[in-house]
C-alpha cells in the first residue's frame, strides 16, 4: 500500500511510520507546513518525498493517509483526503469538537473509505488478555475498574499540549480518550455518566494537566480514572475487580509492549501470559486488512467519536462540578 503522512509528527516518526513499513507499506510522501523541516524529516524517517501542500501529496498516487497533525487540523485534512478516495488512519482525539468528529465520520462514509482511529492500547497483548478474561467470565460479575494513567509528558512534547487550547491542549483530550477506549474495549460498554475534577499542577498553561474521574456504566460497574502529565515517578496500571477474581495490570498504559497482568483470588496471585506485540503494528494491520476486504476495523471513526464524547463530558463535569450524562450524539452505544 502506498501511504502519505499528513503531519511531520513525533508519533509518526517514533511509532506509526515504522508500523506502516512493518506492514509492507510504502512511505511515499509527507506533508509538513514547514518545508525545510519536512525535507529533513523525510530523510530521517525514510520517506520518499516531502511536499508543501496536500494536493501535491495526493498527486503522488496514494492508497491511504495517516493524519497526525495537531488536533484542530484533523477534520479539514481528513475531508480533503477522503474526497480524493483515500482511506484514513487518524490520530486521536479525532478533532477538537464532537461536531467536527461527526463531520469526519460522515465524510468517510460518503466517500466509502475505511476510517480508523489510532487508539493503540486496545492492541496491547495485556489488554487483549484482560478482555478475554472478562469475556470468558473468569472474573465473575464485574464490580469496579481503576485506571492509573498519570505519566510525565516528555520535554520534547511540552508544546501545544500545554499551551494551545485551540489545538486541543490539556490532559483530558489527550489521555482520557485513551482510557475511555480501553475500558470500552475491556468491558464491552461505554460509561453513561461521569464526574470529574481537573487539576493544574503547574505544567499546563491555562489548561488542565491532571484529572480524576468517576464513571458509571449501565451494567452497574463503577470506574475510577486518573490522567496526568505531571508525574515522573508513577506507575501506570489498570485493575478490574469482579466477584470471583481481580486482575492487576502493571505498566500497561503505555506505548511499549510491556507490563504484567496477574489474577488475584483471595490473596493467591498468578501471573497471566500475554502476547508481546507492537501495538501500533497491530493497529495498522487491522486497518490494512479492512481495506483489503477483511473484517471492518473495530477502532473506527465511531469509536473515536465515543472516546471523545467521554472526554467532553469529563471537561463539562470538571467545569460545573456536577455529574454529566455522556452525550454520544448520533453514535449512542447499544
Ligand atoms: P508533534 O508536536 O510531534 O507534531 C504535531 C505537529 O507539530 C506536526 O504535524 C508538525 O507540523 C509540528 N511539529 C512537530 N515537531 C515540530 C518542531 N520541532 N518544530 C515545529 N513544528 C513541529 O505531536 P505528536 O506526535 O505528539 O501528536 C500528533 C498527533 O498524534 C496528535 O493528534 C496527538 O494527540 C496524537 N498522538 C497519538 C498517540 C497515540 O499513541 N495514539 C501518541 C502521541 C500523539 P507539520 O506537520 O506542519 O510539520
């Protein structure tokens, strides 16, 4: 497949471009709004051409594009790409408003192309093993989930995420969306209501850099989630607690295929075997398979919309101090 990159971003360089190559994709061109930087980036990443406009990129004869610019640009760039019949692998959050995310989904549907959202965590061996345990009923009746996703934003990423609300800055649009997608993947349901408090611990410039949320699900499950940019020493993790057993997953809210999952039953601990695969390669593989007529991508535009809806409700709850019913708009989960 011939791929174009829209955005000379860190995530493309570190993870997604190599994942495309690992899936036998050809990196044909990269669009950057800074021509000199785009050329240097193309050379560094191994991309054939750097171009200065989207139409130049589309003229390279592509099958798909990967959009990883800052979030306020995703909508227009996706609309232009799908209008050219290109399949789109798009970064999260899909956009900076649910209205824009809705337009993106509709544009991809109208163009009859595949649209995927890059929520990488559902492709981790650890999360897939936990999902299998839940589906097999080994935890009994699920009662509670706890998500620990407080990290330290690396210095080289301490830019627009901290100081540009127009680009979707703040930890909620950046990380809460991942927690929403991961819990939906594990539990098979999205929260109906959220309550949240945000924090500014000195890193965010006019935006939140920490958040704690409590989510209610229709099944009765209650979840606690903690997202932050400010915590250099904290472990990430995820716990699921059921009537028959608990699962403790340590160091699993990350880009690396690492971490451990253990089952606890009345003080007895057993470590579960998990596949250790590259998360991004698996996400790209699912996208490519769907384009080639395989199963539809599970993490599609609608999944991206729903994870954003949880983030939007989280911000609303933090602003008002009230519990907020998540508004999934036209994409209400069953
Ligand atoms: P970056 O800040 O690295 O890149 C975003 C844009 O900023 C680029 O498109 C580029 O513009 C510009 N830019 C990048 N580096 C420089 C620089 N040194 N000087 C000037 N401009 C620069 O963002 P991320 O890679 O962190 O995030 C991009 C998108 O990916 C976001 O939507 C984010 O939410 C998402 N993301 C997803 C992850 C996941 O695991 N799913 C993980 C990390 C990010 P131009 O293209 O015009 O050159």
